[in-house]
C-alpha cells in the first residue's frame, strides 16, 4: 500500500502540502491540466525551486489578477459550485468538497452560525481553492492509498485576518485539530493554517510516528516566511511492509465513562444514536463502582475529529457529569464482501485478510436474517447453507479466478478492476467465480 507521511516539523499550510507533493514527483503538467478542469481563470500557477536553511524544496505561488483577487467572500455553496461545475473526476470532487465542508463546520462552530451562513474570507480565495484541490489531485496522481501525519507544532502570538487580529493558532485551526496530537516548540507565528489543518485531518488516517515502510521518495514544500528553522513541510512516500500491506493502521479516539444512576432503558437508545452519528463502535461493560453500586462502563470508539461532538452528545443524553478520552492506535484486517450462491439466493460473507492470507470468513448476519425471514426457515439453516459455500478453499478459488478468466472476458487491468468491483452484484445464475 503506497503511503505518504507528512512530517510537519515546521507546521503545515495548503501551499506547503501542494509544494511537497510537487517536489516528491507530482508532474507540473499533470497538476496544471487537472486544475484547468475547475474552469477558473485569471490566475497562474508558479512552481519555484527554493532553499530554506540550506534545504532545497518547492514553493507554490498562485498568482491572481488583482482585479479578481478576493472580490467577495465566498460561501460554502459558492465553492461547491466551482468544484462540481468543472470536469474534475468524481473522487477528486468528493475529497475536495469534504475538506471545505470540514473548514465550514469549524468556522460555523467558531462564529456560532450555520454552514449556509459561513463566509469564507481567506479560505474562499482562488489560491486556497487551488491549494486544496491541487493537494487532492496530487495524492491521487502519485498513487497514494494511505496518508499519515506527524503531530503538529502550533505557533504562538497573533495573526491578522479578515476578522482582525486573532490569537495563534487561529480559532478555526484549534477546532479542526481537536483530537489531533499537537505541541509547541516555542516559535512565534502561525505554523498551522486552517487550510493545512483541514487537508490533513480530512486525508490522514493517523497522526503519530512514521509507520514502517520501504521509502521511495521524499519531497519538501516551502512556506513563505523566514523562521529560525527550515520553513518546510516534508513528505515521505513509500510502500508499507508486506506484512502490513493488507491491514489498516489508524488512530482512533476512545471515550469512556461509568454510569450507575441512569434508567437502563436509555442505554439501548444511546447505542443506536451513537452508531447513527458514525462512531466506530459502542459497547457496555458491567462495573462495580464506589459505594458498592453496580454500574455500566460506556466505551465509544470514534474518529479523533469526532471527540467534541460525541462527548457533548454523551453528556446531554446520559446522567454522567464527566468522561475521559484518549488516542489509541488500531490495526484492522483488510476486508471485502463476497457473495456466494446458495439455495436462498446469493448471500454476503465478509472475507478478512492479513499477512497476505485469508484469516476469517463470516456470513453477514443481516443478509442471512432477511433470507431466513423471506424463506420462513430457521436462521441457523441459512447460516449453514452459507457455510457450505463459503469455505476458505472456495473463497480463495473464486478470488484467484478473478485473474484467470477465459479469453472471452480478457485479463486487461480494466476488465480485472471491473470484475472485482462487480463481484458483489452478480446474479445467482452467474455465480461469483
């Protein structure tokens, strides 16, 4: 799995992220041709080789005609129209929009307003749109499948923006970095911008030390100010070790609280609502608490950026008056859904892989339950039927045969990818070989 690790020893900004990707091998012609699909005019992309404290890197400058420079602050809807109105690929549109939506949510939270009412000032300018969309283009063009990031250094002092003089880090940056490991190295000035924070928190699967990889290339993106250290963002790109290539390593937040004075009927409602909010897992553990009272330990796993939202929800919905949270590393086996033909129709099984081999095959409960109800048979009968067809040898045979179909189907890359993506929606007659 090709991985990009952003080493943010001097902070991160949108132009630094894009500059690092260009320095690491993103072809300027590819970047310019993809950005042209936005349909924006009156700007020029200038890529400059520079040195910062003796280290060579690339600086990205977006030169905008003065007549068109930040004419009016944009709303989220304006930026969405720009991104979706061009000819960008759907995946690039989706990830770029996710970055700006994350920015909008942070600004709305800071100013106590709604997403529709947020005015983008600095981050609505053409140069920021180019930085965000360009970074997404770069990750895709370089074949990056996973993004990781170092802890982020926060500067100090003040920064001048459209709202006047604000403390560093800016309020929107602080909100974006909730749940992310940060530190101070005593450097005055803004080191992490809202745009840089939004790109990294949207794209990075984990924040922490460099993961094991076979290093292939490195790039340096330059900032615009002189610092007492090299004002560069470094990206290291390489392949994960083979043992981890089909596993997912990511950073998660663990939120916990013990409860001993709440109506137990509320726990079921609480679990449903937490899962509906997109947390990764919820579970309850019996606990013997102070004064020898039986209680329940509530544990929630979520993404780091959800800590604030989920903590607030737990405090509102339960009787607890306090909770704790921590950041953990999580490794999960890569998994995919296969459909196996049975006498009840094609049913789904989850196939998990780690270390280059299948480690588990499990029928999908809801799929089997629906089939049992439709056929008016015991659920265990459906599970047994799936088990007959979903043995390890059969699954491996079907997965290996994706690449050795008959000559009529062809074995080109497009055909292979098409068959793999459609393996979940084959008809019962066609099977899933």
